[in-house]
């Protein structure tokens, strides 16, 4: 059965867009200019939207520290405000220790996405480039921990599956970086240079535009199955 949550039936063209960004510097650096807390971009998401729409829209970005999906599922009830959009970084799960249980990760991410959608937010996951300059593993047999590059692959596949089922969006940083030649633009796992950060920022802007947040029409709902 498809899901259509009335809380998601927003109207585009509103003067203020409220974004909650849950992640560390990896997420801040692809949405915020150096004037607004980032360390890479001279023109962040707010500036790009101001330029594109002649200042008609104000973007309020609230940052929440990076947490794993499991940790986030426990704190969502206590999050303040009702954001229009929640951007979610998976880097905390990518840099974790041990073997990543893909089923458990996907279940926790599903819980998070459904809880946020129930609050009326549009959910956008951001995956991580699978390039890790420090990863030299060539044989995975007997490894005590999954290297971050492998965890990046696993989380990317899991949130792709969630996107297919729940209708949430994915910023495919792995694909965007790969199209650029990846390695020269990756400083460390999940952290990119200014050129790559700008490309990811443009992709986030495109996704927001596709939903219709800046047009005078109903915003496209994230329909799907709860599962």
C-alpha cells in the first residue's frame, strides 16, 4: 500500500525554507559557505538560491552534530522545530568499527526516515564517496573491521533501497565524485575539496528545486511504502 502523509502536502513558493542538517563537517562543507560556517565554499546553498531566485527565498539551516542512524532514531522525538527538509549524512556509520550489519543499518535508517516523514519533513540522505585515500586493503578475508570504503559501499546500497521503497531522496556523492575522477578531490573519507563540494551543493539545490519548494505549486510528496 502506498503512503500519502497529509503532513507532507506542503505548498511551494513559501518565503522561508527550513533545513535541518544532521552531520558533521562533511555535511556543513557541502552546504555552507565560509561565511556561514563551512570551510570550502565561497557560495553555499543559501547564496546559490539567493542568486537563482533574486533573494525571494530565505534558507534557514540548523545544524545537528553527526550521529549514527541508531543514535538518531533515539533522539528524533526530542528534536526541536518542524523542518521542511532534513539532510542526513551517513558518515558516522561509515567510520564506525566492526563489520557493518547492512540489515540493521537499513532498519535503523528506515525508522529515522519514517519518523521524520511523520513530522512532515522531506528526507534527503547523502552517501559517501567510496574512495578512501588511506585504504590499501586488497584482501578482506579475516578482517576484524570493515574498512570505511567497504562500509561506504554498504550504506550506499542500503539507502538506495530505502529510496526505492520510501520515496526519500539520495544525494549520490559517490557517483558525483566518480564522474570527476574522485581520488584527486577526496581529502579523506567523506571530505572533499572545494570543487567537489560545490558539485554536491549544486545537486542538493537541484533536488530541492525538483520537489517544487521554490514554485507556487504543491510540493511533491515522498510517497512510498513504510515496510
